């Protein structure tokens, strides 16, 4: 049976003769572990590349260190422009404060936040609402190096909620006018 091996050799002098020392190690387990790791990385890369939600990793300053194609689509930026981009590029001052407070709370407590909403400014200047979940990136016993999270574009939902509020207000006005004895149609 064939097995993968690692061979280390060296030439040494021994009793006036040159001899070759060879160390042979069975690396079957290491090769299996490498293959499992490769398959796992491929699986998660495939998931990140194909999910609708944006995935991101930023350092403590808020600069992108990793992101998936969906985040590029949500924010309207091409992939090549986003590495190292600071998150303040796509938010106004009010939303920047809101985001800072949320990320700072996650950093201070270590407790992830879920469903945090804020408004982003896309590259073309249009606005989009995002619902974000954020967690720390940290190795056990070490200081956190940044944040990772999932961002979902909830603009359609926010627009539908606003349309519903406007519709409810309009019908409430109509009902009040009917109760007052007159009815006016727009």
C-alpha cells in the first residue's frame, strides 16, 4: 500500500566515511487533515460567495479586511475598491455615530449585537437600509483585532413599512372626516 511520507536527508561524516542519514515520517494523518481543511475552506468560501446577505470583516478602525460579493452589491462598490475602505465612507455623520456606539458596545462587552439597523449611502449616492449583526474577531486570551458580521439590505421592507404608515394615516384622516360629517377624496 502507498502512503504519503516526508523524507529529510543529510550527508554526515562518520568514521572517515560520508554517509547519508534519512528520516522518513508517515504523514498520512497530516495529509488527511490538510484535505479536510481544504474541503472545509472551499465549503465556507462557496457559502460566502453565494449568500444574498453581505458578510464583512473590519479591523478595529472600521477598515474592510474581508467581504463577500453580496456586500459589494448592497453598497454598490466594485470589489477592487473595498479592501481597506473605512466604513465611514458610506455613511453620514448621524449613522456613523450610531454605528460607532453599536460596535463600541460589542467591543466593550464582547456580546454580539443582532438586528442593528442603519442607513448606508451607496456609491451612486442612493440610500439603503441595512440590518446588521456584529461580533468580535478575537482569539481566546488575546485582544480583539476587529469585527465580523452579516449585513442584510432591508430597504424594500423599510419602504413598505413607510408606505403602510402613510396609507394608515391617509385612511385615518378619511375616517375622521367621515365622522365629522363630510368626505373629501384626493
